[in-house]
């Protein structure tokens, strides 16, 4: 059994996010296109034989036991320990180390991606043999975005974001800006002015129509409540079509040319944390694991 694994936990963008309804339990029905992009946190998972799960690099503002990486590891540990019968079997532990490159709460899916990397990585490190489907079901207990990182492919998503169909998207260059503000997702989804009745579209129409069919229904509310986001959106829109990802605060513009993207990013970087990245259809995590 290998002693450790070092794996990427990539970001995602919501190329579109339409809100088509609200369920009785308060959750919103969505239609969205997820695309993995080529920027990542980096996680190292190290085997330990005492059964403990330890995060060696605490994340500011998040209690150890509340961290999604720790919760993911313990969930997998419990599930594997009881999978063979009613009597839990002894399970190994792990030390988790993260090199954090993605902003927290930015709409890039960093926490969910970290959790997915832990589930997939420990499944291999502990030699458990769980299928991607089984891991995605576990991941859904941690967050609606976790399954897309488990499957590791661009996807059309419905429901609360958990009903996934793999798709192939274009792979432009993106400039991503973080406006240096944290957006409260619950606050946005509770706003009485939020659009909740967008007309559902088919996956085929979304893909065939491309950007002409795409928008983010959260964007107007986020701009109203967070002037720093509105300022960054308006600035980046000078150069290319721009959109919020998730509920923000990160936003992105698409470019066909890497050179143009880097030129714009250099200007943006004088004001905000900025990344240049390429869209992907397959996650680098799957490549690293040999999936």
C-alpha cells in the first residue's frame, strides 16, 4: 500500500446558472453547465495506521472537524468500516495537507473539490474499491457540487445540481477575477427579488445555443448587494463577455486567444487577484489517478 498521494483539487466554473423553481424544502431547482478548469488546490494524503484523520494545514476560519476534507475522510472511513457487515472493521487513518491556491467562497467549488479529491484519493490509498457512483452518493451528503468533481467531467446539471449528464464543452481561455469580497450564498438565495422562475430549457438547446442561451440568474442580485462585484463585472465586460460563477464572488470572461487573456489578466491583476486558465472537459484529478 502506497504511503502517500499528492493530487490536484481543480476549480470549476458555472458557464450558465438558471434557477427554474423552488422546492418545498427551500432548495432551488437549477439548470447549470459545470466546466472544470486548469487551476487547482493541491492535496497530499498520507497513510497512518492509528485510524486518526488529521488536517495538518488548518484553514483559517474553519474548525478542524467542520472542514469538508476532514468530514469527507471520516465519512468514507465510516462507510468502508461497515461495508462488509454489521461489525465495523478497523480502518486506517490519514494526514491531510493542502496547498491552498483557490479562494474560499468564490464560486469556484474549492471546498467541494477538496472533498472529492479526499474521497477519490483515500479510496485508492486505502484500497477500498468503491465505484465512482458510490463515492458520488457519499459526496452528495457533503454538498451538491461534490459529485461533479467525483466524476471529473464537464456536465449538464439539474435538480439542486446533483443530476449530472456528461457533456463536451468548448475549451476557451478564461480570465477569472476575485473582487476581494465574500458573497453569502444563503443571502442571495433568500433574496425576494431573485429570479426563481426561469423557463427550463433542454440540454440540447443549451449546448446548441451556446453563450446566447447562457446567463447566471444570481448575477443581478449579487451586483445589487455587492458593489465590488458589480465594479469588477463592469470592468471586465470591456474586454469580453463576462459572467459570475455560482453566487460569486468570482467572475470570468472567455477568450479564444491565450495572449489576449494574459494581456487582460495583467491589467486586472493590478486591482484584483486574477487567474488565467484553460477550460477542460476531463479533470486533472482523474488523470492523476489514472481513471
